[in-house]
């Protein structure tokens, strides 16, 4: 008989008493299921001589997310984005974008398939919980910008079948579906095709991502959607008055309809996009086309520019946490999550990459938030919204 069984037998017979315990100690950051709703890391997946599983020193590599850091217990997974740069609203533009998006989707699949014992694809909340129980990282897929669909909404079903569970209609410029927060109004919100896009997203059980949408587009999607919206990587306008950020009144309306804002590290100040930085960003967005030597030179120039011209000015971890705590007070713990925009322009001094995420948990603890609150904000609210979209689709068919 094992020592554990002997102890249980003595305990039941009354020969020993159970040890007295006090209140449970607060859980450590690594004990939560931590998900991020917008990971641009797939842009690194095809880099020559690079591995998602390898060690990547921030001093010599710009990547902010890799499996080594994830497995250290700071990030259990999230939504890996299929980002497609927008081009002309023409048949050729749509065809080129569609081919690119299909290739990016395949690249995500083939990269993750190299590590079946470490990370797995998730299609449902139950998948995410199962993978976490099995000690594996969690990989959902998202689609940033629906430009690649052209005017054929049946392609949404294709990307659903490819595993996409979260998608936004628009990115930095207006397109055939909607107005962007980064452009002048064309449709004053959703286009007629964009309204049909909302309905098809609901029918398929895909979560609508309102990040990058204009205020009017957000308002109309919130009204039309039968399921809650998610903002995968947006900040609060309270911290910085910028069209990419969401104002308090809209945050309250989002929460009232069951949605959630996944707070980002971006646009807490004006983006310091000098010509020199813009040129580096262009090369960064196509980093997989660079040789290993060219990649090293890109990182060197990037880090040198950071010393004199930080991307986000004076914004830092302290300002970020001020914004996070304000958004929580406005929305409530049931409607906040995290999407820092890692590998897509996110990150600030003090929260430079995912290894810094335990500092967020520590600050939320200091502000009085409980284990249950942290469970909701780190992953529970995300999985709830995904589940609600999928349940609606199941009962509406």
C-alpha cells in the first residue's frame, strides 16, 4: 500500500487528523491559462534559418513571441493572425490577396505541425482547455482584414474550414466591407456588402473583431451582430485620443452586449513613424524575404533607432497599466482581455515582449483583483465570446 493510501486509511479511521490549512495562496502567473487575441508572429514563420521553437535574444532578433518564452509559463497561446496587406479594390487585387492569405494560413498550419507534442490547433473553447490540460500550447487562428475575400462571401466558409475563428472586416484603409479608423469615411460605417459580412460571420459562428474599425463601423456591427464583438488589440481612448482607440461610452456599450476589449500596448501616444522608421517597418513586414545577414542588419538599425526615437514616444509600462486599470473599471472584469499586438508594432519599455506578462498579473494583484478576476481577463472572457458565437451558429441552423 502506498504512503498516500496508508494516510487516507488512517485519516478515515480517526487515527490521525487532517492538517489545518489557511486560505489558499494566490496563484502565480504561470498557473493561469494566458491567451492573447492578436499574435502577428506568423510573419516570422518563413524566415530563412529561423525556428519558432528556438531561442531568440531580443538584442539580436525583433520577434516578441516564440515557443521557448511561451513554454516558460508566460503565454499559453492565442490567435495567430493571417494578416493580408490591402491593395486595390479590383479583381486582380482581390485575387492576389486571396492567394497570399491562403499561403499564410498554410504556413501557420505547417509551422505548428512541426511541434505536435508542444502546441496544437484549437477550434473551440473546449479544445483550448483540453490542450492546456495536456500541457500543450494553444493555437487559434484569426484573420486581420477581410479584404482578401473580394466580393465573394462564400470564401468566409473556406477560411472557417481552415480554422479561422476570429476575423475583422477592415484594416488601416477603407475597403469593400467597411470604413477603417485610419481612413476618411466612405461608407459611413459598413457597406451593404459589409452588412452581409456580419450576417455570414454570425451564421458560421465566427467572432467579429472590431479592432481597426471606424466608430461608425463599430456602432453598426454592435447593433447588427447577433453575438458579442471582440476587439482583439485596441487601447482605451481615455489614455490617448486616437481613432484606433475605443472611447469609454463605446466600451460600456460593448460590455452591455457581452463583448470584450482585449487591451493593447499600441497608440498610447502618437506612433513615431519617421521616414527612417517607415523604411525599417517595410523591411520588417517582409522579413521572411531577407537573408539571415540582412535580418541581423535590420535588427541593428531598429535597435539603434529605438535609443533616440522610440516607436511610441514616452509611453511605457506604467502608462499602459494606468490605461488597463481604467478600462477594467469602465467595462468590468467580465469584458476585458489582452491583445498586445505582439510582433505587429506592440510592446513598450517595461513590457517589451511576452516574458514581461507576469508583471501585468502582479500589478492587477496589487490593484485588488482576485484569481477569479484574472481567470476571466487572461482567457475566460475570450473563450466565453468564442463559445457564444459558436452556440448561436449551432442553434440558428
